C-alpha cells in the first residue's frame, strides 16, 4: 500500500467529536450543533454534545448522537468544578476533536484541554458565532487550532480585534439551509393556512411583513413600529408579525415595545406570535421578510431561509445580512437605521410589486456547511498524523 493510501486510510477512520455549548433549547448555535452532529453520524463518526440539556436533546439523540448533561453555561464560580470532569471525559473517550461554540463552556473546555498532556489532547476547534465585545473573556473563542468564522464580517471582526490570531487559523464557513426544506416553490398546507388566519383574523387580506427574532432591542422591534406607522400614513394595508420568544430578562423591553404599539394606535396592525416551530410557513405567506438588527449580525439564518423560499427581504446593510443581500438580493439593502428609507421602499413594493426573488440562487446550503466542517476536522487529524509520522521517523 502506498504511503498516500495509508494516510487516507488513517484519516478515514471513525472520528470522535465533542461539541460544547450552554444548552439545547433552541437558536442558531444550537441548530448548528445538531446539524454537525447529524453530518458526523451520517458519515459513520461518533458525535457527543455536552450541554445543560433542553428541548432539543431528544432530537439530537434521535439523530444517533450522544448527550452529556453538565451545566457548563451557568455564570458561577462553581461551574469551574466541571473542568476536571470534562478532562476525564476527553481522556476516557479518546476524543479526536473538541469543538467549542460559546464563551463560558469554551472556557471550561479550553482549560480542560489545556490541562491534558500535549500528545494526548484532541484537536481544538472554536466557532465565532457573533461579534462579541472584545475582551480577554471573549478571546477564548479564538484559541482553536482552527477558528471558524460564520461570515466575512466575522473574519474581519477577528482580524481587527484579535490581531495576534494567525490568519491561517481562521476558516470562513457560512451557515446554511436545507434546499429540500426551503425552496421557492414551497407552499404551506391549505389546512395550515386556514388555521393560521382563523387564529389571526386581523392579518387576513393584509400586506404581511414578518420580523423574525427574539424580542430584544438588537432585533429592531422599535424600528418596525415606526415603519408600520409610516406605511399606514401612506395608505398601505399593512400588518406586521413579530415571531420570537421573550426571555425573562427582556420583559422590561417587551413592555416598552407593547407600550409603543399602543401609543401609536397599532394594536390591530402588529401581532406578536411568540416562538414558533412553523416560521417557514409564516415567512412563505409573508409579502416581505425584514431584518432590522441594530448591530451587525454574524450571519442571519432567517434571511437565508426567506430568500431560499423566494420571499423578498429588506434588511439593514451591515454584517452577515448585508453580505447575503449583496450576493442574492441587492435590492433589499437599506442603510442601517434608515427607517424612512425602509418605509419608502416598502411603500413602493406594495404599489408596484417587489423585485422577483424566485429565480435567485442561494449558495448558503446546509450540506456545504456540513461538508466544509467535516473536512476541517479531517484535515486537522491528517495534520496530526503527519506530525506523528515525522516524529516517529526522526
């Protein structure tokens, strides 16, 4: 057997990969974790996730992955006691890749990894999912042998705020959607449509705007209120849907949003749907999907989903959202904070029709993201084997 064939055979062996994050309750980081676990299992590897648990654990285990329940996301000194527990797990399971996805669990995982003999450590991967406030605490997300950035804007964030990070360690891997689930011809089941409008009669026969995202100041709900008010003045028969949950720590902000809706007289024009498992269907019946983030988003998965469904998206032109719109739907870019501009463009789209997005190609696919991540894992293992071979021959 040739040496290159031997190397390929070694790399093709079954990997054991551990991913660490605070919990599995929902959200982009959590969904990405499940998607990589799915790809690992499908390729014959072993996927282990360490988190405090949550409603997605059952789905994770149904994929064939394993879950280890540890409260590694709790901001308390007592969380440090899990460092030796994680270290023992890494050693006992002979883990090949340790993938850290969130700051506090990353510190637990990193310190556990750092305390292992160099020769027996797994390879370390981190993902920078967002533009965290630069600090020593956030810097742990740049400690990986490979640092995954989820967009070009995050690559630039890392280079600007952590200039000591070798650019060769940074790998941009866009998040992605499943084209079998999100595609221009998708139409919700008629029974779903009937049920939705029965439950939300105020949205019937209205020009529907949808703003997905948690109820936080960052997501721009206050801007939406101004936009809806402006559209009503222009005579647009608009109705806006807010889709996303309210964290207990965001109740004060949510009360301010509700008060602003009442003050503007928009109680019958804006509906909060709460967290939903049918966001795809909601976006599919929407006339326009909005992204009004007050800070640059790292990627903006719901923008990808909406564009893949063939829905026009209007969003502030910054961060990962601006990147996507520049590639797929440039007509949807609006300067950040330009509420009057959003209102003006939406009014024009209502009158003349939005530009057609159904023929646009959305390049951000789930399979591409999974394949690029697994290739990264396998590449690290291959590099380690090459180093071991050189040492053995020395």
